């Protein structure tokens, strides 16, 4: 009995150790640069090969060998995904990195297009998300849920060539991949970075872009959205354009008891789902998007006033909703 008890306790200790290692690897991936991840991947492959050779030349059961190969494959996939996220190409010289966060989003049921929207990319840990409207990703206000979406990603700095990618929104009926909030016109869809072409140019916001870094944000502060206002015109291009305005209501307070605030800027229907950003004033010497704060998700619906519906006041949903939507995806 003593030997059985000791064996059981040892198995429990091994399980606890494996869970701790499962938590360690994503943490290591999050902190390493692309070069560091490349070195880690090469080192892991070498150590795994040594372990494999030792196991094959010892009295290991087929069950143990199969479990080893399964875990090696899983960890290799985690490293590849982390490397793809960490090695996203910086914005080419002269191209504002903010433009590479944004994509057109088209939602379909079979071959029927439900809507055009704007979307942007958000990264949390090792997971990449597409953020857009509820209608575009999970359906909204009585509209049928889409079964797939299409996005466009530039393949060169001028947007002359691009990739059109199609993703099923409910693969095998797994709704955990797409999530929307009940009272907020925002939804997220988890994307597999390994499914994106190597030449695709994109950048993603992350949790650091939600932080104010101690800066006060108030009425009248300038903000921008990035979308495709020239779609369908003779001047249309694949890269998005920015439109600017100002915060129009008290930032941090709920407008009309919703998780939103107001902005005053010109808009168009297909800009719904775009990121609302402000330029930071604190000194940030890093590259990429570090000079931007993500404060909201733009909603096209104009807020009525005594001047009529064209008041140029638009609702923006607070960006911290992305933290709850990205949980569990």
C-alpha cells in the first residue's frame, strides 16, 4: 500500500509540474523577440531530438512515446505561432503603422453578402483577434449570423497587391472562436496566425495600447479612426485612410447608460467597427504603434439631436470591452 500511495503522490506531482510548464511556455513566448523565439525554437528542436533518441533506445512504452511526440508537436506549434506574431513586419518607411492595423470586413451567408464593415487586429498573449461589429462576426439585431467573413491584407507598402482571405466563423460549430457582447456593437474572432500569408502586412494593438500611461483624456481631445472612405470611388485604394475629430462627451463616463462615449467626426456606414485612437503625448521612443492609445471602437450610427440625424456625433464603445471578449477564445 505504501508503494502504491507513493506512486500516486508522484503522479500527482508530475501532473502539477506539467501544468506549471504549460503556463511557463506562453509566458516565455510573450517576452521574447522574433530573434529570441528563433533561437528558442532551434534549441527546443535539438533538445527534443536528443530526448527522442534516448527514449527510443530505452524501455519506454508506446503510450509514453506517443505522449512525448504529441507534446513536442503542440509546443512547436506554440513557438511557431509566437514567432509569427513577434516577427510581424514593421511599417515600411513612410507608411504610418496605424494603417496596417485595419482591414475591410465582408460578412456572408453562403454567397450572400450581409454587410461591409471595418475591422482591426488585437493581440492578447499569443492569440490574434479580428475586432469588428457584431453584425459582421456573430450577427446582430435580427440579422442571420454569418457563416464566413472575408478580409483584405496588403502585400506591399502601396497596397497595389493584396490578399483576400476567407474564414469560417463557426468551424465545426465551435462558437468559442467568435464572441460578441450583448449590449455592445462589438465582436471578436480568434484568428490562426499560421493561416495568414507570410507576405501579408499587418500590425496588431495589444493590452499596452489600452493603458493611458497616466495621461488625462477629456472633452475636445483629438481622436482618429482608420477606415476606407473612398471605397467604390475613382480614388479607391487598398490602404485605409484616417479621419479625425474630437471626444465630444465626458470620457470615462457612460453615455446614455451604455458602455460608450461620443466623438465628433465625419463618418460613413462602412467605417463601423474601426479603431478610435489618440496620439500619446508622453515620450515613447519605441517603434510601431507605441505612440497610439486605443480608446474605442467606432459605431457609425449618428446620435440624434435637435439639429436632426446628421449631427456628426457618433458613438464609440470603450475599448476595454476587448479584455472580456478575448477571455476564453
